[in-house]
C-alpha cells in the first residue's frame, strides 16, 4: 500500500451518490469497501468496479454492527427520496440513528475519520433564505417526512457528541438536492420524474402550483465537495452546506426539461404532499472559504448529461 493510499468504507455505496463516490476513490488509488443492503441501490451501479482488485462489495445493513479495519468512513446509507424513505419510516429512522451509532462506534474503535451525509432537510421548511449552517431549522417532528428529517438531525447530534465525548474526527455535510446519472428511474424525486416523463411523452406531474423552489447540484460537483470536506483540516467538523445556489421553481424545471428533451409533454398538477418545503437554497460561503469548493456545472449542462443517461437506460 502506498503512503497516500487509504482503506475507505462507503456505506450506501451502491446507491446514486455512493457509486459515484466509489468511482472517484478507486480512481484516486484507494482501497474501497462498499457496504450496502440494496434497499434502493443496486449492484448495477457498481458493475464497472466489481472486477477491480481494490474494490470490495459487501451486502450488509448498517443498523447491525460492522467490524472492519478502515481509515476513512463515508456514511451515506439511507434512502433519500420521499417515496422510498416513507415506504418504511421506522427502518428509515433506524438506518440514520442505529447506522450512525454503529459507524461512529467503528470509527472510534479503529481511529477512522468519519463523514456523515446529512441533508438540507435538517432545515425543514425554512424561515430564512438562503439557508446558512447556523440556522436551526423548522422541522415537524411528527409528520410524514420526520423519519428522514429527524433521523438525520439525530445523526448530526450523535456525530457532535462522539466528537465532544470521544474526540473523533467528524465531518458533517448538509447535501442539497443533487441529480445526475444513476438516479433510479422510479426514484420519485423531481428531476428523475420529470426527465422520465418527458422522454416517454407522458404529462409532467407538478405537485402543488409549482412555485416552490429547489437548488439543484450536479453529482460530479457534489462528490468533489464531499472529497474536499473529508480531507479538510482535522479541526473542521462542519456542518457545511454543499449544493448549487442556482434556485429554480418546479415550473421552471419542468419547462427546461421539456425543452431539452424536445418532447411534447404537457403539465398536470397534483396535490402538494404535506410538509413539502416552500423554498430551498444553500449559502455555500463556508465551503468556499474552508476548502475552496464551489459547483462548476450549470443546470442545463447537468440536465443534458442526465437526460442522455435516462434515454440510454430506457432504451435498454
Ligand atoms: P440512494 O437511495 O441512491 O442511496 C442510498 C443507499 O443506501 C442505497 O444504495 C441503499 O440501498 C443504501 N441503504 C439504505 N439503507 C441501508 C441500510 N440500512 N444499510 C445499508 N445500506 C443502506 O440515495 P442517494 O441520493 O445516493 O443518497 C445518499 C445519501 O446522501 C443519503 O444518506 C441521503 O440522505 C443523502 N442525501 C442525498 C441527497 C440527494 O439529493 N441525492 C440530498 C441530501 C442528502
Ligand atoms: N460498533 C461496530 N463496529 C465496531 C465497534 C462498534 O459496529 O468496530 C458498534 C457496536 O454495535 C456498538 C456501537 O458501534 O454498540 C457503538 O460503539 P461504542 O463503542 O460507542 O459504544 P458501546 O455500545 O460499544 O459501548
Ligand atoms: N415534485 C413535483 N413533481 C414530482 C416530484 C416532486 O412537483 O413528480 C416536487 C416536490 O413536491 C418538491 C420538489 O419537487 O416540492 C422536490 O421534490 P424531491 O422529492 O425531488 O425532493 P425534496 O422535496 O426532498 O427536496
């Protein structure tokens, strides 16, 4: 093993973000252990890595203890789309909370640095805009999104308690809506829904009146931010926002997708799910100042890549 080579554990490594992270870690020369229970991820996402001598795939649920020897842990295991995390909400909370305890216990035993994939959902339906890391959020503790939001908030609490109590090297990353190739076509998230609908010539489903906003980050930018955060100075814990500040209404997104796909899809309106945040935009000054990160890929360029991926996938 060379001096800079690390043994890296990626939980949720067979998912959308995790599989891109595994690609980048292998490219960088590291040894990668990908752990996933395939709840929403799939072997197909890491197909290109399975034969690689420095890559290992393990089927395992992070709510159970895991004994391995590693230098770095990226804790990404958790369903991320509302449709999936609401399917079995108790399991969602268990994954965030028991999963964090197990991975922190592991990090403590082996002295590994550990990064948590947290989320902009910790801000809930925010009263301040754009969201800065110092904002404590407005989250419903008993709603249909709470299993995810409160699970992730509790995971953040655990990270900071292990940091204070056991001096662990922790990094907490608040990820804003991210899209790109390898999103699941039935994932239920807005970008994949709109693209798949446009490609099939089906109506585009807008929930509510479409004036709610989100800020969309392309996956390559997000993974670059994640890698930089992990290697940021040991005393920097975050939490830190990673996302693209470009903010769009769902109506704007629908129009852009239909134009780029070149289809004839019309728009239909569906009820807005409860607790759906009205607006969301990251303030990324902290990431810029601390590890010189900012996104490079604009929405149209990122959508073109994602559309090409889904076109290919739907044909296959
Ligand atoms: P994803 O659903 O594609 O990936 C999650 C992965 O975790 C899947 O492979 C799934 O099988 C695995 N998993 C779920 N429960 C598990 C368990 N108990 N044990 C082991 N593996 C388990 O979602 P994603 O978009 O790649 O999200 C990855 C992480 O980033 C999640 O923690 C998510 O909360 C966070 N995040 C993502 C976004 C986004 O926009 N994509 C935004 C904010 C936060
Ligand atoms: N754990 C694990 N792998 C390890 C060490 C610990 O999965 O290598 C789990 C184990 O289930 C434990 C949890 O992490 O209960 C928390 O560990 P910690 O040492 O913080 O507390 P413990 O419960 O062992 O006192
Ligand atoms: N949304 C929509 N149509 C869809 C899927 C989602 O209008 O087919 C809306 C959803 O109500 C929300 C926004 O798009 O306001 C983003 O939804 P997503 O599930 O992608 O992410 P999140 O709400 O977790 O940010």
